[in-house]
């Protein structure tokens, strides 16, 4: 690694992190991108269900292009809070530190004591989808989940629809295999209903009840599309789209849906979660209101919670609620730190690729223009207006931010140590090719 004038640390190399590194590199700023995994793809690899193989490959290739830039140094298998402490990295002398570590922790299901039944009737979305994405790999040694009929999903977003698809795929594929029909996931992804119709079969013929998704709001309230809704007319259109998306999913994948239900208690037998108590709800002025005397028991084989993700807590990084505490919307600067910023899902708590990409691009540009202050060209007017007053007070100080020779030596020594620990030799694409997991489509001989 050369001795750059400006040097930025980025934790997380996926959508937001790679976009930030790219935006920095375009302005001549070097960055060190740390990632907790061998590969920097984050939820594109481990959270985006594997039937999205075309989208996965497309997004991963984009990340590869950005992280292959000469001004970007990649450090794999290095997790903030595990391999490097936050306090430690803030002392190395970086001009800025960007946190793009994503939201990997499941939001807890809001029922007292429920988490003691994890693995005993309760499963959370993130480890469940991770298992599904990797279970076909020859060397997979992680958690294993048994898919059973009559599972309950608590959720309402796109991720919960993916969970429902996984369950239905597994149930139907297993049942069809017993009948001598070799139907893979990619065929079922086109439409379970059409596959069954082509075989003159129904779920009832296969002895499958299917899974049920419970959602505390109305179907038209489901956050299935990030479209804006700033007027009553736009809201009506968005709600119509939400209903259309959900109905399309249900007709193709044959899972059941129960809107206007929220979980309020657990049903436990023999130290195992065997169901949930749901209460009916209604939506008044945009708020979920419990309906009196509407509780009912729902027994099931498993509960999968899919109510959102939040960032892992890292010692030293201040939090506010379940996300990191940021001081302003322009920079998403971490409270109490002049040059530490949050990006993407670390702020939003969502896993939407487009949203993470946009957030990474916008905030990294703001940081560049307002904090490093040396970029060629001016920020666009909208960004300039938003950051104007803050930049006025700090421009001179930050423009003079340079990595001292002593800090360069400290950083280079640390990077060398972490490269050696990870076995990384500095060639990004060689590393990627040697660590890509087995692809199901290759095993099946499926072209895409």
C-alpha cells in the first residue's frame, strides 16, 4: 500500500461499503475496506435467497469492480468488535471511518421470554435464510433447520415473503420427490401453482397444509415497495401495488396470509414453543390498535420471526434504540465522533439493495465534499444546500486532514498483520475466485 494523503477506513464491503469506496476512489481518496467474511458481499450472498442467482451475480460483480480499484485495499475476515476494537481503530489516524456493517441481528420478537425457545420451536429469519442459501454446499457445517408443515411466520415485509417461499419450496420439493418427480427450486420459483397444475396435483394431494404469514397491519400497508407516497393519490397507488404484489406471491407460492394479527404471548409445552397467541388489530390514523376480546391460540410446528434486522451492538459505538446514534441526516455522523459515519443498512435497518446503494453514494459524497474538502468539482446544489452550514464551521480543519507518516506506518503495520492472519496475499480477484462457494445452479446444471 502506498502512502496516501487522505485515507479512510470502511467497515463492510457490500453494497454501501463498496459504493463508498468507489466514490472515494473517484476523488483520489484511498480506503481500507474491512469485511467480517471472506467475501465482501454481505446479505447479497447470505440474505438474498439463492433463487435470485442472476441478481446475486450481477450485484457481486459490481462490488468486485469497485473493490478492485487501485486505491482500495481489501482486508477480509476482520470483524469490528471481534478482530479490531472500535477504540483501537479510532486511534490509528484515519481521516474518516465509515461503518457499512449492515444489519445482521434479527429484531427480537416482542414477547417476554420468547428467545429462550430459539432452536426449540423458534427460528429467526437471518440464520434461517443463511442456512437455506448454503445448505447445498459440500463443506457446509452451520446450523441445520428441519422444514415442517404448518409453520407460522411473523412478519410482513419482502423478507417474510422469502421465508414463506423457502418453506413452500422445501415442502413441495420433498413431497414431489417421494412421488418420483424431480423438480428443483428454480422451477418452483417460477410458480409452485403452475408446477403442480402441470402434474395434475394440488397441495391437498401432497398432504401439505403449508405455512401461514401473520402481519399486524393490513395487506395494503405491507412495505413491499419503496415507492414514495407523499400525497393521498400516491398513497392509494402504493397500497394498490402492495396488494397486487402480495396476491401475486400467494397465487404463485400457495402460502396463507393472516393480516391484522399481532403476537402477544407464547404457547409452551414440554419446554418447547408450540404456538403463539395472536390478538386481532385494526389500523386507526396509521397506528395499530389491538381489538379487545380478539385473542386466539395458533398452534404450529415452528415459528419463524421475520420482523426486521438491526445492527449488532459494537462496544464503543453509541446506540439510540436499536440502531446507531447519529447526530445529523446529512453525514449520519456517529454521536460524539467527528469523523465516524454510518452507511446503508447500518442506519436504515433494511436490506434493500437499491436503498443501501443510494445511501452509500449520497453519504460518502457528503463526507468527501464536507469533510475531506479537496474533491475536484463541486457537490450538486441539493447536497450543497443540505451541508452548507455544517461545512462552513469545519472546512478549514478537515481540509488539512492528512495521514501523518507515523499514522501511515501504524495503519500499514496493522493491515499487514490482518492480511497475514486471514491468509490474504493482496490480489482481490484471486482471493474472490478461490473463496466463492458452490453454486446450486452449477450443481444442477441450470443455466441462467
